[in-house]
C-alpha cells in the first residue's frame, strides 16, 4: 500500500514575500543606521563595538553560538580641509546624482543629520535606480563555480 496515494500532492513554488527593491533598500538602510551609530559614537568620544554571530567549539567539544567583534568601515573621509560622506553599496560608492558620489560635510557632528536625509531619500525610493545599477555591477563581480554547459 502506498502512503503517497493518501496525500493531496501539488506542484506549487513558495511565494516570495520580499520585493527585491525593498530588500535592497533594507540592506542600505541597515548600513546607514550603522554608519549613524558609528558617527554618534565618535562624536561622543566612545568606541563603537559592532559584533557578529559566530559558532565556536567550547571545552566540551560542543559548538556554541558567540558574539565576535566586527570591523566597520567609516563612510566618511577627510580630503584636504573638507570632510565628505559616501554612501556605499557593497564596496563601491553609490552614485547620488549625475556622477556625484559624496556629500560634503562640515564635521563629524553633522554626519547623523546627513544620514537622516539620505535615509528619507532611500525610503522614498529616490535612490532605486542607483541601487539597481550598483546591484548589477556587484553581481557581475561574482562568477559561477561550475561553468558547465
């Protein structure tokens, strides 16, 4: 007797609830919030400690979940007497408009306000075209492992 004959089978793929545009926006917003926290920590004179989840083997030989420190790259830089903030997607600066990739900032204390303005622009969808172009460029850098015919 076959047990599968008693089941109601169907050929259906799961529905994706996440829109690719929204996923990209969410990823960029996560980066911007981390940059804002890093800037606020620098203004307050304290260290920003970002962590990531890793699995390590303890003394008993069991794999346990632990937090490990993670390096966060600053999104701002000093160029001569001016300071600039770049919005990055992956490791490339995002084009904010007509080839401009940076926002001039008066100092580190002004960066959180700049980030808030960029967050509003991302939420409104103003950077969707630049994000799509950056995603295509980023995807081109990855090669398939099995290049079978």
